[in-house]
C-alpha cells in the first residue's frame, strides 16, 4: 500500500513538472513570436509608407501584397495539407466573417500609414483595440469589463486623444490640412476591426481547430479578389518601378506575410488579452523606425500619448494574463487532488 502511494506521488510530481515545463516553453515561444511579429509589422508599415512616397498607389500595393501572400500559402499547402473545407455551415460563416473583417482592418490600417506617420497610426490602432474589443464583447456577448480593465482602457483612450491633438497641432501649419480628417479616421476605423478580428481568429484556430494556413488562405483569397477591381476602379496602377521601390514592395509583402503568421501563432498559444500585451511591442519598434527610416521626431504630446497607450494596453493584457494564470493553477491543483474542476 505504501509503495502504491509513493508511486502515485512520484507520478503526480512528474506530471506537474512536465506541465510546468510545457507552460514555460509556450511562454518562451510566445515571446519570440511576439517580438518577431512586432519587428516585422513595424517594417511592413514603413515599407508601405516608403512605397507610397515613391508613387505607387495604395490599393495597388495592398493588391500586390495580398496576391504575393496568397501565392506563398499555395506553395506550402501541398506540404502541410490542412483541411480547406468547413466542418459545417456555422464554421464556414465564421471563416467568411473572419476573412471580411481581417481584410477591412488590413486595408484601413495600411492606408493610414500613407496619410500619417506609421508610429502614430500604430499607436492609435493599438490604443483603441482594447476599447473596441470590450465594446464588441458587451454588445454581442454581454461581457462586462472589470474596474482595473476599465481604468486601463480609459488610459489608452486618453493616450489616443493626446496623439490626435498632437497630430492636429502638427498639421495646423502644414500643407496637408485637408488630409487631417482622413489621417485621424483611418486608424480609428482600423482599430474597430483589429480587436474583434483577433478574438474571432483565436476562436477559429484554438477552439474550432481550423488550421492557420486555412484561415490565411481564405483571407488572402478574398482580399486578392476584391482588391483587384478596386485597384483599377479607384486608382491608376503604376507597374513601372525603380529598383529601390521594387525592394520596398518585396519587403512589404514578406514582412506582412510573416508578421501575420507570427501573430496567428501567438493567438493559438495565448488568449487574446495576453496577446494584446505582446502586440504593444510593435509601437516602440515603429517609433524607432520613424526616426531611422523617415527622420521623423515626434513631439512631446505625441510621445506622451503613445506612452499612455503602451501602459494602458500592457496592464489590461497583464491583468488578463494573471487571471488566466490563477485559473490554470486552480485547475492544476484540483486535478492533482482528483477533484472536479467545475466544483
């Protein structure tokens, strides 16, 4: 009897150790992927701005980007062979909804990099993502936000307000005053698609078991089909480019493709709230590239607003992570003691 008890304790300790190691490995993988996403997303934003400054229309850039990413997915599909059909009608509808919201968010976000410095656009988008996610959760799921999360979301919104005021003051003496409304509205609109899209993507990948390649395939396919006529209807495409411009476009396609994959892998490993913390890393990277690639120095009000955005978003995600960690520890304890988790 004593031997049986000892063996049970050793088995339990080994199981707990392996589970702890798995959690640590997931955390390290999430951090590495998040840094990769942040750096690649920041580079993609600046390649978009540089390509536009070289004279390539915005919708054409987005069409080329989506087409290149679709071709990349088609190349790797035979090697991984994911399921490309939906299991039922509901999953098919969610896949379509995810593709629509993803493309709308992508178009609005990347077009905003043309009208405003990428660092400010990224700061506004990331600052409003928690707010938009909370709004969608309350409207459709009746989820209420706690006091801590509410205060942090308000902090991020206040940061976005400071950034907006700073943009307004900076544009007051420039020749681009007529662009100010568009420059403000584009990142605002993009944020209200980015937040819900992260939640839906995680639901598809983690809960529904949809392959990342399948989700990416439908998103890029829909984007390519819709952007092709838009490129010719609303703009005059320019297919003759200089060598540096071609380099910018190639950099845009590669950086956005791998940043999207990195983000979806993070969403598969972590909850959306935890992923929001890691996503704030894109802000300092983009601000740094504003100075290195475009020699743009942000004013005190803009930097102050971005600081509030980073603090508010990071604390919201950190609070979500802590709650998730406490729940996991409770479940592990109950599992070790052979209790039902629901009790």
